[in-house]
């Protein structure tokens, strides 16, 4: 089963971001919860080619101005 090591970077610097192991890669438009805040993924990039079962991903996020109803991925 692949492991996606995702570096979440928050545009604007209002949150330190996080490095999270996931079972699937994040998708643009997806909402994620880091700590007690909700962010929206705006960019997803592969950092380096996969190494065995490990995939290294960079995800740029922005703070959601108004929380919307709907599914939120918890990290």
C-alpha cells in the first residue's frame, strides 16, 4: 500500500503548515483540516519520483475565508 508523504504549505504564512502521511494524494480543491483550521488545496506537485512505496508530494493551500459545509479531510 503506497504512503504519500505530503508537505502542506500555507500561502500567506498564517499557519506553519505540516508534513503528513496519507493513504492517497491530496487533490486541488480538496478541503483539509490541519490543527483546528480548514484550508483549501490550490496546487499539488510531485517533489521527487516515488521511492518504492513512498511518494513525496507538495501541496500549497490557502485559508478558507468562510467555512463551507461538506466533506473535510482530517490530517
